[in-house]
């Protein structure tokens, strides 16, 4: 990632997300599947997945059914996996905000998720919050999920060079260190396949387009399948 690309990414993300008032929708449950994509006949038990994150999960700027959780659910069902994904993405959320709502969201599920996709930290970076705070909040969330014996796929983020080498080193180290500490699966950088491709980014120059979401799903689905534990 070049410094120029990262700098542009950071500037526009601050403009697009910095003044957003985070939405606080009711916690989704399994019956509120991810924007109810078109049904694909599948066999086998339902696999309940909770997508817990920020605007990158919420589907900022996209139509109903185009968010990452919705398209991931559809792609898993095409593979014959009877997936139901509850979309708990809230635009503008920091890790602190996520930590505040995690317990409530988990308790609202009618069934314990088979897997949680945890995607938070980008807004911490944009607000130049100390990496130690981000790490502490993510650690507390992983602790709660471990206590409930819920497997996790941690979606990593990376800091741009213009935040400084020290910040970048500390921030980038958070995700692999926590994944190892808590035995979580790790996708190192969630936006790896879209961040430097303008044709896959919305006019705000930050959030993926519907086509970009499809690229993210293609890139990450194998990691999701691997992280999903066998059904007992």
C-alpha cells in the first residue's frame, strides 16, 4: 500500500465517517437474516453467524441485500452451507462502542451463534485513538466471546503510513496478537482486495461498491468456512 493511496483513504474516510451519528438499531436476531437474500435450496442444519462490526458490515451506501453479511450468506448457501447471518454492523462504531453493545447483541440472539465475525477498529484509527485502547476493547470482546465458547473470525485492519511508523507498528500488531492469544481465526486485512481499486469503491472513496462487496466475499469466504466449526 503506497503512502499516497493510504493518505487519500484516510482523508476521505475521516470526512465520510467522522461526523456520522452511529445508528443504534435493535440487535438483530437469527430470524432477521442479513437483508434476506434470495433463497437457495440447501440441506443440513442451519449455521448461525453473527456479523459484528461497523459501516463495512452495515452496508453503508448500498441497497438492501448488498451488504457484506447478506452477500456472504448467499455465497455460503450456494456452497450448500445452510447459513443464516445476523447483521450487527453499526456505522461509525469504534471498538469502545462495540464493546458496549456486544453483550446485549449476544443476549438478543435466539440461539448462540456458531461463529462471530468481528470487524472493528477502523474508526479508532481514523480518530487517532491510542492502539492500546483499541487492543484493550477488542481483547474484552474476545474475552466475552471466549467465555461463551463462541468461535471468532477476526477481520483485521491496518493503519496508513501517514499516521507514523510507531502508530502503524502498534496498530497493525493488534489483530495477529489477539488472534493468537484467544485462539481466534484471523483474516489479516479485511479490505486487502479493494482498498487500492477505485472502480470497487463508492464516490466517498472509502466504502466498497456492491461489486466491491462481491470481491470481498470471494476473498474471505474460504476463511469463513474454515472458521465455522463442524456441527455437533
